């Protein structure tokens, strides 16, 4: 499995967050994509949709299961990764890069600071990962 990049923040529900100027980029961790296995469909959120922290933002479907992806903090959807409509498997092959799912403008940028560090996130994962 890939190491969780230290420059990202994480949630206990397996989302990662990358700061990009005045927006944050959100995807699912390598652990999450590995648990889902072959991703077959991503239901992307609507642009300009306002989400509260922890609110369901996206549904990711795989050959095994459907799983919700949650907003890591409160904010508004600014951009979605349209490439996932035709190639959802990119989340499996590059979860921390081209497999990003959406970008949002946070209500409060400092909310990102309260999310988990890579070490804190990894400490919450099952030992067998």
C-alpha cells in the first residue's frame, strides 16, 4: 500500500485533504480504495452545493460495495473531477493524485488544521493494513 503523504490531512472516514490556494482538494485514501477494490462508478457532487462537515458528498461504487465519501469540513463544491465519470478506476491507480474527487471552498480555512495528520490517521487503521 502507498504511504499516506505527510503534506495532506485526513479524516477518520478515510478522506484526504490537500490545500490548493483558496480551495481544498478531496479524495479517498489508499486504504479506502484498497478496501473497495475495483471502483466502477463515482457519483460526483453538484457544483456550488453547500455541505456541512461530515455530510455525504459523493457515492463511490465498486465491484464489492457502494461507499459514501463525506465532506471533511464545511464548504461549497467548487470543482469536480469530471475525468472520473469515464475513468473511475483512476481512484484505484492514483488515489492521492489524478484520483482526486472534488474541490471545495471551505467556510473556514482553519478547519483543515483540525483534521488528522498522516501519523494520526495511520494510527487509526487496522493493524493488518
